[in-house]
């Protein structure tokens, strides 16, 4: 996989090499913009594709685990309409999950957060506002967002969250530094459901079931009726395949809380 710390020095060396070479032979003028365009596109893609680990190392799965475990994760809640339905299904099938919570949503629905914890699930940090412009925030503003969500959850539950899922899967050097400064672990996924898109319930479910296997982390959102329908059928599928959903920290063998 490409990494920022590898790509940037390589581009710098190549650019310097072109300048030096140009002193002796005529280097085509297009060589410079081509190199810069390659760097820009690589950095852009690396910022949006979390599984590249381009800026920030995230944990996406645990394929070395011996047990037939997967981990279902939910982003963007708690949601008063749908999170209780998710919890009901998880309880019905006797499985556990991890909820990456938005701080503002936690403040609106503290009782749901407490229910998540009391029923044996775990929670992680998904920023305070879930702003679409989060990737353009300064380092200090990112840290304020993450720390505020940590504080809200700790005040309600006594638990200080270790886990973080990047909003919109966006990473950059400032987010990397904030995660490091706050001692967070970034959690990605290996199976993305795309349940927030316009694709049908059937296609959403098929996208998961066609690829999920032992050790995978599944990304869902506890924010729609479609996800509830997909979840119910997914839990039946996992049961038939003798796969059990556990909390993400148990799958990855890490600590969810400080």
C-alpha cells in the first residue's frame, strides 16, 4: 500500500532529479506537471480511502483470529428511531456490536448510550458534530471535537473511549496527529455495506454476504429503516454460517476504554 511518508520523499527526490537533469539535457516541460498531478491524485485518494492507511494506520480486520467471529459496527448514532431497533435485534440474536457515536447525538439521547453499554456493546468516538468539512478542520479544532465527545461519554458512563472511526472515512496529517495526541486507535472496516446510499435492501445485503468472512469488520449505520431490515437478514445469514458478531475490541484483541 502507498503511504504518505513514502510517497512525499519519493516525489521530492524525483522532482529534484528532474531539476538537476535539466541542467545537462532538456527535460520535457510536461514531466513536472505529470509528477505533481500524480502526487496530488495519490494524496487525494489516500485521504478518502481509509483502507489505504495513507495518512493514518487504521485497524480493518483480524484475519488471524481462531474463532468464527466478525464485528458489526454502527456509525452516526445514537438515533432515537433506529438504535433501539438495532439493540433489540442484537439482543434477539445474542450478539454484540460496536457503536461509533457522534457527540451531539449522545447529548440528545444519553439514555440510549447507557442502554448500549448496559447490554454489553461497546462505543467509540465518531467526532462531535460529524461535520462534512471535518477534513478541513485545524488540528486544534479536530482535537476539541474528539475530546468533547470523549468527555460527554465519560461523564455519562465513566468510560474513556480509546476507539475512533474517522468521519466520512477521511484522514489527513492533522487527523493523524490528533489521534496520536489523544491516544486513540483508528478503526476502519473490511466490509462496507453502503447502506446510506440509494441501493436497495437486497443489494446492500448481498454486498455484505458475498464477501464477509471470519475476522471481518462490517460497517453499517443505525440511522435508517433499510439498515434495520438488512441487519435482521444479516444476523440470520451469520447464524447460518456459524459466524458470531462480537465487539470490535474483542475481535481485534485491543482495549475499548482507557
